[in-house]
């Protein structure tokens, strides 16, 4: 089995192109699968659908989290696809294995007024002021992931065409428009940047720290957390909140869901559809707040 595990690890890394963390998670789930079948005196390579259902039932009895359950089933399916692909088995028993229904976690979103307070909290007299304003405008104005922002290269920003070439998850590239406001503040930042020290190898990175090295995700998170405190925003905010706010405000103002999907770089439209749930929640709050039937006697 050790040789099979090595081949599976190479399959995940080289053929599936998964990240090291995902590979590690899949291997941990494979350990659980192998342990289960070992305890029941069975060979996982020759398992059937009922055997896998028995594993799932036993595993989920100790882990009721729907997200963890979905990940474990995903790992099981990946292993049996590997076995099928490399001719260890003739039929994939995991094809009909049911996934649990994931809990719907609606993302935190900032209102337009809160976005305004956030940018007004930036001290433009500081050396990094224009950089921080450009960061906020890029995240909120174009819906970038923080990983996409910190890896953004100057050579991939086409200012005359008003587009950026973004490398997203799985090294997939997409063209994303730059909003006029983001363009303006990025231009101010470039003027400041020309006076900053730049470390060798960082010349093409769009955003730098004060030492001239590329910004990290943690640093962007810290910048936004600090600005939220200064703006008096008490929500649990991260750089991703600005991406969520971008998508929600686009949808609320009439943008087509497919367009939002392309802008965000979502492979599956169902990922983007969560923003329709956010909008429904907004509608419900509006009814509860403004409809007279929902007002208490003291409010009439």
C-alpha cells in the first residue's frame, strides 16, 4: 500500500495540480479510509459502494460538520478516480456516494456608507497613504482576492486599455477591468512608489511594503483591520469582505450574475449565487424594518 500511496500523492500534485495543503488534507482523509477498512478486514482497493457508505456513516458519526464531511467525500472520490484512471479498478464505487448538504454561510458585507468611512479613515499624509487607498479601491473596485492583489505585477496592468491580467486560483488567468477611481488612486500610488526603495526581485510587484518588498496577505489584512477600527466599523472584516461587497453591490445595482461570475473568476456559477442569498436577506430586513405590519405599537 505504501507504493500506492506514493503514486496517489504524485497524482494529486502533478496531474491534479493541487496545492500542498490540499494534498495533505486528502492524505489525512485517506488515512481514515485505510484505517476503517483495516479494522474491518477489507481491502479499500476492492471496496464497493456499500463499503464506502459504511465508512462515511462511521466517520460522520464523530464529525457532524457539513463542510468537513463534504471534504472527506471529495477526498474519497479523488482516490477512487485515481484508481480508475490508473487501471487498479474497472468501476468507480464512489460515483453514487452522496454528499451532505453544506450549510449556507452568508458573507459579511460592507454598505456603501461603510466603504466611504473606510477610505476616509486613510491618512494620505503618511507615506503609505496613497498605497493603502489604491489597495482598497482595487479590492472593492475590481473584486480581487487578496492573493491576486499581492501577486499583481506592473507588467500585467494595461492602463491604456483599463484592464489587469489577473492570475487566480489554479493559475487561471482572467482580464479584469480597472475602475476609473482605482486607476486614479493607483496613479497617485505609482508617483509615491517611485521614491520608495525597491528590493531586487520586487521591481515588477504593484504593491510594496515600506522596505521595498512585496506586500503579504497578512499585511493587507492588518491594514484593513486597522482602518476599520479607525472608521468605527465593528463588523468582522477581512480583505475578502471588500470582494464580497463588490459582488453584492454589483448585483444590487442590476449586474448580471454571469458577469459577476467572470469578474470574480468563479469556475462554477453556484459559487456566485450566494450573493443572491445576500440580496434576499437584505429584502427580508427591509420588510421587517419598513412594513407597518411588522412594527411594534410603540413604533407606530
